[in-house]
C-alpha cells in the first residue's frame, strides 16, 4: 500500500510499466515534471510527518513556501486552515505539544494548504481515537465534496457514515 502511494507522488521510481497522475507520466520522470506533479498533490501520512522544529502554523505554510508563495499569503492561508480545523488558538504551538488527533488535523490542513487536485492519505486515522478519527474523516470528506479534491486513501476502515462513494480497490504487490 505505501509502495503504491509513494509511486503516485514520485518518491519511488517505476521499474517497469506505466503510471500517469494528473496527465503526467511517471516512468523516467524529469525533475521539472516531478515538481509539477507534486504541486497538485497533498499527502497525509499515518505518522503525521510534521517538522518538530516548526510551529504548526509554519508546518501548514510549508507547501505554500515550497510552491513560491510569499510569507503574507502563506500565513493567511495557514491561519484560515487553522481556524477551519479549530486549532487557531494553537498556531504558535509545536507538534509535540499537540495530541495525535490534533497533529493529524494539522497534517490534513498542510495537505490542503496549496489547493491540490489530489490528496494521498496513508492510514490517516490509524493511530487515532474514534473522535479524532471522525474529525479527520470529515476534513477529508469536506475537501472532496466542497473543493472537488480527489482522495486516494489507503485504510483498513472507512466509517459507515462517511457518505461519499469510494471505489474499493484491492491490490497485491
């Protein structure tokens, strides 16, 4: 499962076959095309992958800064997302000061920060309690329904009341 997701965002090179994401072929992809591909993808990891030395505001700003947005616009977007995930009062906090559920909400906000076309999520609720998992699922559902973001979610459990239609796919590697 993780191999598939890593292949979709170009972390793992293809050894054979073909794979296209957002009309970009991943076989022998150039660095320029890889950057273009990643501008359209948000990634949510099971273990959050937040930068411990950055505040949560700066963690959310990171994809915007990588994509060339200035500090003012990046900060406005981060604060808007922090308000949406109900953590605006924690903007100056560091990841270690947050619960697992709060960290995962920050990770989802970071994945959404640069308005991606696709979000890849690897067990986004695997380490969370039921309440926190519900909040994360609702964030992902909102991204899909309100923003039209395509979700590729690797998980063992999708809540029964999630309310959007998933194509269940079983892949053996």
